[in-house]
C-alpha cells in the first residue's frame, strides 16, 4: 500500500492497524505450522480469525458510516451527530456516530 496515499486518508488508520493484525495472525499460524510437526489446534485459530475479521468488518462500516452526509437542520455545522440507529438497505444499524 502506498504510504503517501494512506497519509492523506487519516480516517483509514484504525483499519490499517487491524489489517496489520490480520497479516500477523496469518504469518504466525503459517510459521507455527512450518516449525513443528505437532498437531495444530485449528479450531482455536479459526476462532481467532473469526474475531479479527469481524473487527475488520466493524471498522469498515464505521469508516463508511462516518463519511455519510447527514442532513440534520437542528445540528451545528461541524458537530458530531449521534444517531440511535440508521437504516441502510432495509437493515437497521444501532449506535452509529456520524460526523
């Protein structure tokens, strides 16, 4: 990934950190598999993968939702808008913070 491109997009910083953790998790499992001939608890690894990829999905949605242009006539320009929920494509998403 081009560092200059990322530096111009500070809103992606949380996603960069979690994707770095995904890469480290994959590498750790790869190295562990190569280093020993012992049985590997792949179920535990799958649980770790599920948790970390759920975090990736959460961060992607958080970033995408933070970029929405919300028309709230009662808000002060530039202020954060805290929504109880937002409906996108018929699905309700709770506790979204939009700025």
